[in-house]
């Protein structure tokens, strides 16, 4: 519809991307004071990955988050073999790795309890800072007491011995932590087939000013299929933030090269401007399908990259709709390019000047 000089357009874009990797290590220590140190080798990108993926180990043990210390960012404090922070790997890779470490810790707690209190290891459960007999919850011990017993028992319980399938980096860390409590280290051996994929579908509504070529994003909604959502607030920030990044690719971020020397001119914020807060639509929403991925014990996959393509494609499709179905099929769709199309002029770009 046309309202004054502004024509409305709506568009949909879908974007898949690799959603994670497999085979990394988890590492934790239950200390004699009952606290649990979960060691992480992933970096702090501001996405909450470090604490969020560590929760997978805490959940296995049934411990309160206040009793957990996440150790990261300092190799002298030891770290497990971890995935790079890129390619939407982290959530998938390290919920799995920390889940494996949690299971290793739980098994050792059950064995120590059975050794000291009788019965079989599978007779025992862990929660609320204790390991206790299922049939008689009053019969048990605190995690702190179990950690002290692990030090006394030594061997695989205290980190003096470890699984051979661990990465050499993790083995060195286990050696460095040996004797500090109950040491659990395990590799993600949960397996899986093919490449993990995450998906986002974006829906955009825009208003294109046919006199100026300026595009306003009126509304945007992104719906994702990324398995289990580990942290809803953090997830929402990722999916909408990534979508805005994609909109910048569609609207304002342009490669410009010196025609003689091939040197990039567009390498500053003012020459390849990403979206600012004034470019973000007021009406933005997100949702998740929330179907756990069946190939991973936590069910979670990565979300970093998929929103980017969805935001870019949905916006480009909405602009095409506002152009009454004309697809320029190139980005970025800057005002000069849109005005040339609206006014029937020659395109403001050559065949290799813009992203296809």
C-alpha cells in the first residue's frame, strides 16, 4: 500500500547455518568446601556462552548455581580442550562437553558413596549438594565430604589418573588440578550423524520512501529452530542482534575498492556503516520452536550466524515487495540504487560493483 510517499513491503527470509561441533572435553572439580569449579576454555564474546554452557554440568549434579564457580580466561587456572568461539559452535559443543563432565563426576560420587555407605553405585542419586541413597535419602554424604574422600582415595577420583581419550591439553589441566578435590574430566563421545544445522526464518515489514529512496524497517520477527533454548534472554539478544547485523549487510555496508590498486576504501565505520540504534525497528519479536535436537543430550544448537542471513534476506525481500515485485537481487540496497530503479534510470552500479 502507498501512504503518502511511503510504500509498504513485506518479506520473508530463511537462513540455515552450521549449528555446532562435537568431540571436545569438559572439566570440573568438586572441592572439599562443597563448591564446584567448572573449567571453560571458550572465550568471553559477551554472549553468556561461558556460564550458560557450564550449567549443563551443574544440572547433571543437581546443584544450585550459587554453589558453582566458572573458571575461565586464565590458562594458569587450567582449561579443557574447547571449541573455537566462532561458527555457532559453542552452545552445541560445550553443553555436550560439560554434560559429559557432569556424568563423570556423578559416577565418581556414586562410587565413593557405595564404597563408604554400602550398596551399588546406581543406588545413589545427587542433588542439593549431596549424594544419597535413593531408597533412604537420609543415608548419604555432602559433596564436600565426597571430595575429601576423593583426595584420600586418589587415582582416578582425585585427578592422578584420567581417561586416555582426553585431549593432551585437558590431560595437562587434570594433572595441574590433581589433589584439589574430586576431579572429573570427560570427552564428548555422544556422537551424531552429519553436520548440525540451525535455522532462522525472518519476517520483515518496511516502508520505502519513493521520493528519497530511504527505507524504514517497521516490524521484524524472527523464529528459530535451534533445539533447546539454554538462556531465553541471551538467545533473544543473539537472534535479534544477528538479524540487525544482516540488515546492515542488506542496506548500508558496501565494499569499495580503489580501481587501480585494489585497496579497500570501505574499512571504517563511516565508510561501511553498520546499523546504529536509530536503525533498529521499535517493533521486534522472536520465538523458538523449542524442539530438542535428538542427537545431543541437552538438545541445544548454536544461534550466532543463522539470524544474519534471515535478517538480510527478509529485508531485501520486503524491499522487493515495496518495489512492486522488482528484485534487484544485489546488496546493499542504498538510497541511490533504489531511486535509480524507482525513477527508471540506469542502475547506479556495474555488474561487479555490489554483492550478488
